[in-house]
C-alpha cells in the first residue's frame, strides 16, 4: 500500500498493511541529525534571524527540500503542510534590547527561550484577550500568492501521489509571528464565559464564512487530503469548559467545520491539547475524523477501546518520554501502544503531541524501530 492508501484505510477503521505514522510538529532534535546543523528548516532562533536578515528565499528552499527528505528518512505516511511567507513580504527586524530580548515596532517585548529555541511575546503594549478560533475571518478574496504556496506545492509535486497530505484552510498571507506568552490560556477563554452565545456566533460565523469555505476548497484544489484545525480545549487537569458549555458554544462551529470539510471529500484532523476526555463524546458527535494531541492523562489505550470505531486516534508515545526515558524504555512504551491501539485500524502512530524541545534523537529512533517491528498487521 502507498502511505496515502495506508492512512486513509486506517482513518476508515480498516486494517491496512501496517499502522500509518506521522508527526504534527517537530524541531531541531530530529531535524539536525538528518539535515545538518546549518539547515534553516524549522522555526527556531537561527531561522528567525535568517528572516530578519532578509534570507527568505534561502529558508524556503531549505523547507522544500527538508520536509521531503525528512518524510523519506523517517518513513512518515501523513505530512502536515503550511503556507510560507511570500516573496516581498516585509519582515521587521526588532530593536535588540539585550542578548535575548527585543522590542518590535508595536512596543511588544520579545524574549528568546533557550529551552524551546523560540522567540515569544512576553509583554504587550495593549493587552486584550481574544477567544481562540473566534477572530474575524479574512476577506473572501484573501487568496494566497504563488510564493506563499511555494513549499506546499513543491511537497505536493514530490509526495502528493503517494502520501497523505493536509493543511489548515488556505487563506490569508503569512507573516513572521511569535507565540504570545503575555496572556494565559485561561484569559483567552474569558469571552466564552462572559457571553457564551456571542462566542458561539463568532466562532460559527468565522467557520461558515466565504473565506473559510474557499480556504477549504483550495485545500482540495491543491491536491491535499485533509484539513487541519487546532484549538486547545483544556490543560492537564481537564478542559476549560464543561461538556454543557462545549455543546452550547463550541459544538455548532466544530460541527459546521466538519460538514464543510466532508462536503469537499476531505478528512478533518483536530489538534487539541489538554485532558479533554469528558469532551470526547461531543468531539465524536461533531464529526471529527482524526483526533491528535492526545495527552497521557487521557490514556489513548482506553480511548481506543471506547471510541476506536467512531474516530481515528493519532498518538502513542508520550512526548515527555522522548526527553526523560531511555531508548529501551521508549521502545517498550511504543510497542505497548501499538499492540493495544492498532487492532481494527483507526490509529495513526506518533508522539502524543509533537517531538518536543529536549527530545533525544536516539529515543525517537527507538520509537520508530518499535513501529517497524510491531506496527504491521498479520
């Protein structure tokens, strides 16, 4: 079977020749051993500095070649694609305040985290909480340029005939952005509690907008197989809202998104962090095809036993185990998850969230070795 056939078969809850495998996100921990330390694939400080230096074209070339090479090296079946910063897009170099801090033209303070190799917004001039997923939609005609689709189209040319490829709806114009660490997830959900019906309407209007419809249609037009949607519903101890609040304010929008994606003949893949176990019935009800970012607190093995015929689950090895465990321990953990989760299909193997900063390359190799020996179907 091809990687695409394998993945689609498993999502359809049938057993392919072996369990499909893939990663949602990853960094230099597994990139550099394969591509070399000078490669600009990724979103760490080296790449950020290259954008600040005006080296956009060099970065994009590394991304195009790098993703194809990584997919081949690790034998991934499912591959997440992103739009790229377009040619001619202005990338601001912020004012440097110290070795690890900067100030941008909006007055925001940017700070580099060595632990994660990322630049974050750590203080904002004007703070405002925005509900996840409820931002105003882009204009309907906000179609990406050819250069913004450059990486995606290259990977489709190289892998589209053989692999399962997916992306977020293709709308808007990417800019160099930084994760906002100046506001907590709890603050981001304040609007939900202040006015659940307004939150519901905002989310639903954005999802059913002409812009989103066209973005989903463009995913199909570009030759991809699925649509990715990410929204973190909780933290380790549980979701940010009750099932009743989820049904009232989130389910209408999520259900409408699934319906639009399915109308295009595509698969909807949900990435949602947090211990969302008590929301699983509603996530299934919405029509989600694949649920990814299943944290250890949710116990993917018990989820597979309960929901294995209703939704495909993507995960297995807890992300933290790639940091703290030995290769032998990781191999055994991977073997256990494969043996429990693979029967009947409906399973994609990978880390529980993504390959986190600090993960050991030898541990990731051990995880894939377990997949090679235990991931097949008799």
